[in-house]
C-alpha cells in the first residue's frame, strides 16, 4: 500500500491497506447482487432509478461520498433497488472563446407545475448524461423563443 504523494500524484495512492477486508466486501457485494438481480453484470441504472414527472428512467448519478461527480441522494426501495430523491439540478459546460458556447441541463425540468410542458422535460437527457444547448446571444435566444409574456406592475 502506497499513500498519496503530491510528488507522484499519477501513481499514488496505490494498493489496498486491508486487502482481506476488501476481498470479503467484494464477495458480499457479488452475492448480494446475484441474489437481487440474478446476475453479476448489472448496470447501475437498473438498480438506481429516477422516478419523477411520470418518468421511470435509469439513473446516472451516485453518492458524492463515493466520489461521484454527478451527485444524487438515494432512497432504498425494494431490496437492492434505489430511487433518486434529488441531487444535481443544474449542470453546465461553458467554452469561453471568441464566441461563447455552452451546454447544460436542468435535470428535473424548468417547472414544478405538473401542467407545464417543461415539467420533467429534461430528465430523459439527464438520465443519458446528455446536455442541451444554452443560448447566450440575443439572436439565438430570439430564434428559440416559444412565448413572450409582458408583465406589468400596477400598484
């Protein structure tokens, strides 16, 4: 077992300090997986689901404590299965250059109103780890605007 070193970050840490305990944990996980799913090669999304807005989709999020970048909070359901309660709600990738390019996602959609067409409308993309374009420039915004509503304040 080799501890992490700032002088050698690509090759450290290395090894397992308590290899016997790790082997036992791996055996337990394998037995548990076979008991719950009948096979060992089960995808994460089969065990962890996103159920929201009428969708029931495979999840691509995991617990942050386990090192997941796309973080979700999981609730146990039936044996061996989990439902995502929440987590990353907005994720974006932005390229700064001569012209800004951006992609992102509002995981659960842009509305919590069940009658809205945007209630959960991005969950399928989020499940697949995909993004949608983010429009930054006025011409792109105008080209993709579906509705304009003027609000007038009357005291």
